[in-house]
C-alpha cells in the first residue's frame, strides 16, 4: 500500500517550482497581463502570422530550428505545448492530489517566449486530480482544439498529433518520477506512473504507442529528424532516420 502525501493546492502552486521549467506555472491575473489566452489561440482564424498567436509560434519555431517546412515546426510546437500542459496537470495531481482549473480561457500564453512555453493561470480553482479530470483538462480542454487548429493550417496527420500527445504525457511522467525518486517521494513517483498509464489507455491516446515501465515507444514520428542536426527522439518509432519518404509514418 502506498501512502499518498498531499499538500493543499496553494494560489501560487509553489510545490511545482522545484520540478523545473516544464512544470512551473505563473498564477494571478496581474502577472498574465494583456497576453492572449490559449482559447483565443485555438480559435483564431486570422491567416497572417501577427494576427494569430499559434501561427506566430510555429513561424518562430521554424526560424529557430531552420525547419525545412512549416509542418515540421508545427509538430515541434505542438509537442512543446502538450508537454507543458501535461507537466502542469500531472505535477499538480501527483503532488497536490488536485489540479487547478486549466480552462483555456484562464491560461494566457506568450507565443514569443523561449521554450518551454510560458504560461500564466489567471485564477487557481481546485478540481479533482484523478485521470478522468486530467483527460478533461488537457485532452479535451486543450489538445483537441489545438490539434484542430494546427490541422486547419498545416498538413499534420491525426496519428502524428496523437503520438505527440502521448509522447509528451509519457515524458512528463518520466521526469516527474525521476525527480520524486531523487527526493525519496516514492508515493509521488507511483502516482505519476499510475495516472500516465491510465491516461495512455484513453480513447484519444490508445494505440499511440507502447508503455513499458516508464519507457514509451510511439508508433508515429514527430518529424524532428527533418530538422538540420535533429536526429531521432528517444521514443521514436524509427531506429534510424529515414533517407526517403519523409512523410512516413507520421500518421
């Protein structure tokens, strides 16, 4: 039997800070300032870079990575934002036993910031910290509309986006588990692993890859190998970068 040691969900989410940049989250309406919300980024229809924060972000990533085409940068941007959202949600669930309401209308995003994505939560409203609540918060609340917005602007296969979402979740759980074990928090490591396994069985993620312990092997490619000097990610479906057919197996 694992004894779960939780703390109260505080307004500043202080328990997340020692975990690193992907897990931390700024809070408070004043800190968020005039930045657009993620809801606005998902819904924006403006085709120009400066009128749409999501397109602006993809363009910024493309320039930073010297990506050969925008869909590669779009995949990398999607993976980065998914990792941030999963890390915040999973970190709160494992450390607090609850998660703040991560409604896209409450989360503001600086699309011009460096990685990891800079997010502000305007108000901390406690919600349950079980797997269904995390699925509602991240999968339904963010990754579905984010994927739809990216598919509307770039040629990204649903399987690639599903693989990104699963890979980001598995990576967040793995990093949280490593931190927890280094600090003698076996309860936190066990809860993170259990939540990740349950979430990877969700209908929106099932079939995206195979989880063995904390190791995950995805069934699609995020296309990062096409970035100059990029190589393969640790959970890639490939064992070596393809020499031809750069689109397969992205879906």
